[in-house]
């Protein structure tokens, strides 16, 4: 007897707010349940189907983060589009800064009305020696050897350099070791002098910064 086809049941969207201005969403990123502007829906039409749910989930996290900062519902004219580098850009709200990150079926967003921001969200996992050699400097690998939770520390370090690279507007550009650890102080890692806060959330690392000491 042929086994019945299993159909994945959409799960309701859930929101977690670890601190003001930040939102983590998980669950069904379906377009029909999203409050998007016409411009956002037009942008959505340009995406490959495989990216649809993640994109919608990220926009819902971003809108929730913006509402937290604004303290009221978003104006109907608000759109979250993309700048020339592909980063999220807020239209219809003057002076708002926004960053979005994804990991699996979760998305995270960080918003601010006062300074550029960047966020990254990474699942904690063991890194191979090959990955570590390419991603981390010799000094960083020595530091990792001293950490009691090595996989967590490596994930914190990788997420922190992603944040610093995002803030620069350049990205890693295939040169992750350029964004070296200059100091570690508890949950805050300084990447080329940029302070990045890291926090463990459900087997993931959430990393973020509000732009102090950003490299240009």
C-alpha cells in the first residue's frame, strides 16, 4: 500500500522581542497573511519562489521592529525595499535604520531611529577545521581554543564579523579574516574596534550593533 502524501501544515507566525527595536519571527511566511505595501508586493514578485517565505517572514520581523521603535502603527505609505547594495531600506519613515537576517525558518530584524544598525542570526554548530582556517585568524583560533563552549564561541565570532561587515556597507567580500577580533569582553566582541553584542537564543546566536566605531 502506497504511503499517503505528507503535506506540511503551515505554522502560525510567532514573534519574540529580545529587546526594544528587535524582533525574531518564526513560522509560516505566507504572503496572504502579510501586511505589505504595493511596492513591497511588486518587489516580492521579482523573487525566486524558494526565497518567498523567508522574504515575507523577514519583512514581518522588520515591520514589528519598526513599530516598536515608532511606538505606533506604521503609516500606510511605509515600504521596506532595497538599496543599491541589496540591503533593506525604509521608505515613508524619515530617519529609520533597519537590518534583517535569516537562519533556517527564523528571521530577525533590528530597527533604530538614531543610528545605523546591523544584525546577524546564526545557528550554533561545530565548524570544520577547514572552515576555521579560512574564516578565522591564527590569533582567533588560539582564542577559540580557550573557550569552554567552542562551537558557541565560534558562532559568536562569525556572527559578530558579519555584523561589522554589514555596518561598513561593504560586506565580507570573501575576506572574512579582514574583520578580525580585537577584543572580547563577555558577550561583546570588538571586531576591528566595532562593538558587537552577542546573545544565545534557542541554539542560535543573535548578534547586533548600533554603529559605533564603524569602519568606512
